[in-house]
C-alpha cells in the first residue's frame, strides 16, 4: 500500500486536543504527517517525519481536515436569481419559491440533473469539501423523490430523504394525505438509497405534529433523523429535534432560552447556515450564544437554488466569523469536525491517526486565511480517498 508523507507544513490543524498545542484545534507547527490511500497513519514534528513512498512538500502551507458540508440541496433544476434581486430590494422571504424549483426539477431529464449536480459537487470540492450531505425534496412525488435520492447517491453516501420539504400544490386541500404519502409509499421508495430523513418544520411547511409523524416512521424504517427547524419563526422544530434525538437541527435562526438549554443537554448538533441569512437579508442567529451555552455547532453551505446558492465553505466561515460571533478557529472546527458530528461520523473532520485521509493543503501559511481572504481560491491540493 502506497504511503505519502506531507512535510514542511507551516501549520497543521488536526482537530484533536490530544495532539499539538492542546487546544480543541490540536494545532502543530513545522509539522509533517503520513497517510496512505485511505487513512492518516502518523502526525508529528517535521524533523521526526518517517520515510514514505512519496513526499509532498507543503512549505509555507497550512493543512486542515477536509470540510464536511452537512446540509445541501444539490439536486435541482431551474434558477431563481430574480428572487434574490427582489429580496435585496426589500421583499421579505416567505419560503414560497420552492414550488418553482419543484416544477423545473420535475421537468428535467435524468441526464440534466446528473450534469448539474456534478458541477455543484465539483465546485464544493474545489473549495475543500471532502464530504457532502445531499437532500432530495424538489419533486415531492413517490417516483420523483426516488429519482432524486438515486442521483444524490452517485456523489455521496450521506443522502437525505426530504419528501417533507413543502406540501405540493396538488395536495393543498388535503395535507393529511400528503403527510401519509411521505411517511408511507414515498419513504418506502426512498429509504433504500437514503441514510437520513429530514422534515422542514417551520412556518409555511410542516407542523410539529406532522413532522413528528413522518420522522417516527422514518426512524422505524432505519433512517437517521435531521430537522429543518426554526428558520422562519419559533415553531417548535428545535424542541422536536431534541425530543427525537435527531443528529442535527438546521437553521436555528429563532431560538428561545429553553431551546438553547435543551440543545446543550443533548447530542443534537445545531447546524447554522449563514448563507441563507445572507441570501434572504435576514438577521443572523448568534453562534456565540449557542457556543457559550455548550451547544455543539456545525456550519454548512445550505447550497440550494433559492436562498443560499453558495458553493464555497470559506464564504460560510467568513460570514460566521463576521456576523455570528464565532472566532476563526471555532468556525473552521464547525465546518470540519462539527459537520462530522452532525452526520454522526467519527472518521472524518479531523486528522488524528486512524482518520480518513481527507486532507486539504492551503495556499496560505495559516488556516485563518480561509476567513481572512473571503472567497479566495486558497486550496492548493486535496488528498481524498
């Protein structure tokens, strides 16, 4: 098995407090690491680097774990830039544009969906994302949602069934029938290609009772749980996620003290999506409030056609630092190990010996440049099994 040693690393962020400087970032300077095709084998001082079959000189470079993007909606057709223009001109966001993407996606061919999804995945990877979660949710029929999870599964093992995105127009007058469809035939069709189930529990989407019904059936089908919660209002999604032991509750834009306390006492990760606040001109949630209370926080792009067409995790990190009260280290941790925890993964998001060899070499001497040089192309090389 071929091994590679990366030497002359200016700054190595391992996300392992047992390594390096003893902080949660586990940072080492003048470092080296050895990897094979799949795993990290060794990390330590550059002067102590063992021999290997191949040497990569990372002189004047920082090395970080690959970003873990734990919330995306990459499989869709159509475009909605006119909505962005309208919001920038003062029109409020109400979630109503999803129906436009549903219509366009239903009309798209399999080939078109695969081509556009691949482009988005490649854009994320170019910015250092090595693990990506991908949701369905833009067809809202049994056959259509099954098609979307099939396409998503070609690029990720972290596929999420989101048939409960919104109630489609044809079920406007019979919500109960759609909830039954999602938790019945649609779930059965999508579960074989999905690891997760998600529900948009919010204003204009699904109530707490509707969401609970769908999520319980998904759990019985063997899927892990995720929740879109409290983006548009204090609607109970956060409390529901904690109640059901969901891996993650995402958005958390409107949370009361009881929600924060519940999250802090649970294993549910609060995944923040600042690209959505940027794109909808909405107030940013306070990551500082959550972190100070002891909540585990992740950052993700929420890449989608209407409210966060973001394919650069560096932009997300910069927004979190500038607008949400996070330090640079906290934001990088949230976009790496935080995302891994949101996916209940212990093999990614860090560079300890035994971890997957998902390594990003930056064209910068310090990891802080990810936020410091907003939107810059800083990835020199990605090593990914």
